[in-house]
């Protein structure tokens, strides 16, 4: 039974809702005067629930792209090497504001790499948004543009985050 595997609830559903409301308001305010398209780059798989809720609360037109990347070696330890498994391919990359949506940042390797990668592909604007941030685990100099909440150095699951593909569906 899944509930026996979970030690505690770190963030309640109401807290998550409040955090996402706050992020959506900030993002809407920051992008409301932009003349470029707002494009969410959703990092698969864990970011799907967060991105879905966030986009429903943003009152601006936006488009969605997905990328599948990995910076994990084995288990729960980051290997530091980012591998792009699924990339975006847009002819209008230079006319878009890209907002990379991530479920959690720990080492910072993935978002640091992806930010530079999209800029190198010709993007004029790349920002990052994470639901959860573990700055104590950072191994690169990276600060996300939008952070939902900083959490302690604990392994977390639920709301899209998994352990070996399990527990993603927990609220």
C-alpha cells in the first residue's frame, strides 16, 4: 500500500494551490506587456501536473512545448551530464519568450544547461520556473526566476515527482 511508504506530507494540497496562484500572478504580471509569444517548455515527466495547474491560472495566451531531459546518473544522485531525449523544434524560436517549467531543482544542472541551450538555439528570452527548490543541493551557480517554495534536503514524491516511476499520482 502506497500510504505505508510515505513518511509525511511536506506540502498540503491547499499550500500547493496557493503557491501556484502566486506564481501565476507573478508570471502574468511579468509577461503581460511582452510582444512575443509566451511558450511553456514543460520538462517531462514530473512537471506535467504543475505545468497544467499553472497554465490554467495564467491569464495570457501561451503555447506549450515539451522536452524530456535527464541529468541523473543512478538512483537519486545527479550525474551532472544533461541528456536531451526529446527536443523542441520551432522555426520561430527567436520570437518567443520561453519559460522552462520544472517540478524540482536540486543540483541545478538541468535548468542551467537548458537555459544556455535554448539561448544558443536563438531564443531571445529564457526564464525558469520551479515548484520546489532545494538550494542546499546546488552544485552549479543557478537561481530560478520563479520559485514556488524552498524545501529541505529530503526526497519527495507525489504531484508528478516519483521514485522509480512510482508515487507520481499522489496529491
